[in-house]
C-alpha cells in the first residue's frame, strides 16, 4: 500500500482535527507537500519508550542510554535510583544525542506499573492470566520476578508492566508482591454511569463514589478517557474496584515536551487504518508516508497487532514514521545447558551443539549466585549454565532472544523446539536428549499415546513440542510432552493447513480459576461449563472422589484447576480436576 503526499496530508488533517488543532492546521493539511521536520541542533533531544533489556547504564529496546545524570521516577516516586529498575519493565526516557556521537545521554527515566492486583484466573493453554478483569498474555520473553509462569497461583498479588495489544495486554514484566498494597489499574473508561458512579476498565467494574481526583473531576469523566486508578477490591478477587484515587492520564501519557522533535517507540501496532496510514503504538499517534523506511519487513507486511520499533519526527501534533523496524519476538525454541564455545567476532555462543547468534535486541539476565546486574554477552564464559529462549529463522540461523545465566539447582527441566531422531526410547529437542518412560504423558490430538505421537512425527516434516521433566545424568526424562505445532505438507502450520491428518489439537483446555456458579447440572468456572464423565479424574482436598462428591465440595469462589476438551462452545469435558477447601488450605499451612 503506497501513500501519496496528498493522502498523507489527509491523514494528518484527520488526526489534527481529532486532537483539536488550530486554525492554521487545515492549510498544512491541504498542501501537496508536508512541511519537513524542524532541523535538529547538533545535540538533539529524543523521547523513547520500550522495555529495559539490560544495565550499564540502562538499555532500552537494545540501545544504551547513559544514565549517570538522569532523574529517575519509579512507581510515581521521584528521586529514585537506577537500582529500582528491573529487566522487562517498560520505561519512558528523555535523552539527548551528543554532538560528537556516542551513546545518548538520558536526562529523565520514568517507570510506572500498568496494573497491580490479584490473579483471579490462569489459562495455561493460552499462556495468559487475569488480573482486575484484564487478560494478561505472557511468553518466553516475559520477565518474572520472585515467581514464574508455573508457580503463579490464584490469589497472588502481582505488579505488571507491558504493552496494550489488540488481543488484550502483553506482560513484559511480572513481579510477585509479598506485602498487602492498593490495587492499581490503568485504562480507558467505558460504560460510564454517572448515577451509580461506576464505569468499566475492560471487564473490571470501578466504583468512583469515594475517589479523590487528580488532574480531573468526577464531572469531567467521560468514556474513552484514560485514567489510572488506585483502590481496593470489594467482595473478593472478582469484586468491584473501590477507587480511592483517580488520575487523568489522557493528557499525560504519550505527551512529549514541545522541544523534542524525535521519538523512538517500541510496542504493538493498534488502531491501524490502511486507507490513511495512521496507527498507534503505545497510544502514540503515527502516520506512514511515502518516505517511511521499513526494516526486516516490507510495507505490505505492515498491519495491526504486530511488534515494531518506530522512529518518527514531529509534524505539528503528529508523529511521521520515518523508520519502522519489524520485531520478531516469537520464541520457537527454549533450552538450557552449558556453554561450550564463545565467538566474540560473530557475537555467538554454543549450547547443546546449537550456535546461538545474538544481536542488539537480545535480553540478558543473571540469576546465578554471581548476580551480575550488568550481565551482557561479554560476560558469558565457557561452562556457564544458560537458559535460552530463541527463534530459528528460515535460513536456519538461531537467534537468541533472551539469555539467562543460572545455577545448576535452577534448571527447570522445561524445553521447547522441533523434534528430531524420535524413537520409542526417546528423541532430541532443542539439542537436548529426551528419554521416554512408561509414565510419560503425551498431549495433543485426541488421546495421544507414544505410538500415535511417533506416527504423528513420522507424517510431518517438523513437529514442535514442549517437554517437562527431570534431568538424569545424560538426558531429560520426560514427564509430559505437549505438541505445540506441526508443519504440514504445504510448509504452513498445520492449524492453517487443509490437510486434516496434520491438524494439531486446538480443543484442549488447561485452566485454573474461581467457581462462578453451581447448579445440580453444571459448574461454571471462568465462563466455562464443566461436564464430568466416568473417566474424569477428580480430587478434592488431595483425595480421589466421584463427580458427585467433587461438586458437593465446591462453592462459589472456590479455586478449581482443571484440564479437558472443549466439546462445544463454552463447554469442557473434564479429564482432570482438583480443588481444595479454604479449611484444608489453612490446615496445610499450619502443618
């Protein structure tokens, strides 16, 4: 899609009108050639937003910003220190580029959590959890602090930072909070009810009748206004958020000082309009032009809900995208092992006989006893134990997306990748030898067994799996193997293939959540109706029970963890389910 200058002008006019532009703006919009950005001084200023990817000083979006003279504001507290920042946090940076080149000098770095609250549901199958009515997605690059995806539980209080997407919210950082604190939530108001003094932020109901307001008043509230709320939950994990403070964020977020004419913003494309070339990244309004340069992708690839890094310049109140870099964040390989070789010239290293290539976007973290805060590629040594999330490109290059140094006791026994050398005894995944036992469970299409799994692998050129298990001296002994995707004969994922024989299972449900309703016939958990059969394996308070006893042990608000098959819209036939009463939980804690 090519945007002529007249179309660009129209897009800018539309955006400026929406922003309440001045009388002179239509004249600019009707011009055949938009005015070029103001000429930059030798030491120009820039606004940046993105994920913290390293330290020494502070790396954001893979770029280093010297921070020894920067003013830090963290979670609303000014005068903070760099040590308060953590890997994965999304920050805003104001910086200047020195006249003689070199790394930009940060003058201000701001971190503000997106939300903070209790986990009310966990959807393991889709790698997401729910906090304050918001669906939070995570992946192998999400940085978990004091917890991880496997340990996360209903009722945990977490702080989350990340990006708005068209699917919900992507978490780049999740931290377990150990002390009771106010819940916090940012988002756009909808369903405003001035009589009841309530509104919604996505699915979370907010009561603002007792709130103190900052930069706005109760009378100024309106639908689509962006606000930040602090308060407490009523009636348990899924109750109303009783707001104690409401701050207007519509005029603050994505607002750049007038003397800054360049931005560098990473995030997910939303609100893309193909006809005008306008789009948002983290609520920053951009417009494409004929001169926009695309890196690692083509203009035809640009669409909504993709990861990008956008560099732009100001044209009045609109940011014209000068360069759009496509970011490939999908991790299709995950492994852990010791470093056998490091090549400084190619910025690569070898683990499990796989050569991992690094680049500016590679994230580094040190969770070993060394706790090197400024851990980078230069600190990787032969025999270091690393956990690596990576992406294999079409030409076979394996790009390291996230590198974490760990100690032996921190091995997870979880890997992900393509299957090779599969036999009845085992297989190789992500360079790791995997051993099968009679207790190994296979998850995939229908009731998968070892025989059907091997037949599956034989029929398809590339089967990707996730393996969980325990390490022996020479291999990973698999406890559970889950089929993630299969490449069909046309080279596409089997989910998109017309070959029914290669279609992977998409009906499995694995979830933890709260009981919402119980009748004689049904149990509702997270909007799913649970149905039981004589083959359902059910546990209540660590005891195997019948479906009748299991249902009798439930009440509204009980936490249930279940796995099963989606047999029709919203209905799950349960394979396994377990629950514990609060009384049993208290007895366990006392024990």
